[in-house]
């Protein structure tokens, strides 16, 4: 059986997301959940950056628009948050693209918009 990449870190992040969802419930915007997550990351001494921008190149040319990941945790995990009725394959693909441009290996896709918190581990 293969071991999960960043298992303990991911478990802690998902637990924090569950705490935020337990406290706020569903129905808020992504921005509100992001603000609450920042408080939890600070309180739990988790190193993070919010709305980290990544350059995108096309055939050697730098494109004017950038990818903006919701959170980068400890310089190793992309945390993409949603507040929608259900996650789709396009959300998974978006997270994969963030992993590709950031050169990170693990993405956590979290949805606060359902009755209970939903999440997906995405490995590049």
C-alpha cells in the first residue's frame, strides 16, 4: 500500500476546514471562508500565503493573466476553496493546473457550499 503524500499536513488542513464549516455552515462566499481560514491558520501556527499569483507562459511568451491560487500551505500544498452546490471535474482540472504552474505535488479542493464539508485530494 502506498503512503499518502503530506498525509499529516493534509489531515490537519482538512480538520481546520471542517472547523470553519462547523462554525459558519454553508451559504457564505469563498472570501468569507478564506478569511476564517486565515484566522485558523494563524491560531494553529500554519505557514501560508493567500491568493498567490503564478505566471503562465505560452510558447515561451509570458501571458498577461496569472493563475491565482486561494492558499499555498507551507510552500507545498495548494488549497483551493469553493462555496458551491457541488464540485465538478472542471474544479479538479483547475486545481491540477494550479499544481502544474506552482510545481507543487498536492492540492486540496475544499467545498464549503454543501451541508457537510466535501474535499478531494489531488496529486500531480
